[in-house]
């Protein structure tokens, strides 16, 4: 005859085994690479005012075609803009299969590179360009447009395996 304490021990052992199995399954699921698809837009946010509301800025913008400051026009309106990536920071895990989908909204063209991954593309307004890669190196890698420096920059952050 099986005693009640023996049945309880078997039940506890079964519960421990089930819990251990669940932990292993979760750990394996976390360790597997994810497929990451991230959309990045190339845009030129603009702002401006008329000189009666805000005086034209006297400080020079940083050099390079990434920033644009237009003098007041015949209606006394001035404008400022900057070419940027949105989002400017992309975070993935080491081992992920990554697709960065760039969408050209503003600017005739953007020669885009990802340093450290030897990836590049020429993005034109109204087009979508994709860069696919395996995030096999942990670290921070520059994403840049060669035309619109110094403002059109971003970074790819690859978090190390856990």
C-alpha cells in the first residue's frame, strides 16, 4: 500500500520538474534570435517665424548641409530646418535578424551607411530601401547620411547576448 506521504513527495517532485521545465523553455525562448523590422524615416522638420514675432537668429548654424537657415523672404518670414532620421536610435539584441526599412520623405537622396556592419544604400525621396543583416557584433554603430552632415546621424545599438 502506498502511503500518503509518498504520494505528496511524488506530487512535489512532479511540481518541481514542471517548474524546472517551464524555466528551461522560457530561457530557450529568450536565447533565440528575434526577427526585427524597424522603419526609419528620412525627414526634414521645419520651423519658422516672421521677424516681427521672432528676430532672425544671429548665431551661425553648424557647418554642413544638414542644417538649413533661410533668410527672411519678402513677407519677412524666415525658416530653419534639419535633416534627421526618425527614430535616430535603433536597439536590437545580438543575434537578431534585422531589417531596417528606410523611407525617403524629404531630401532628393541620402547615401546611408551603417559603420561596423559594412552596409549601405542610396535612398531617394519617395522610395523605400531595406538593409538586412544579422546583428552578430555587440556595440554602438553609427548610421549616417553622407549628404546631410552633421545632423542626419543615428546609432544602431546591439545589446550583448545575455
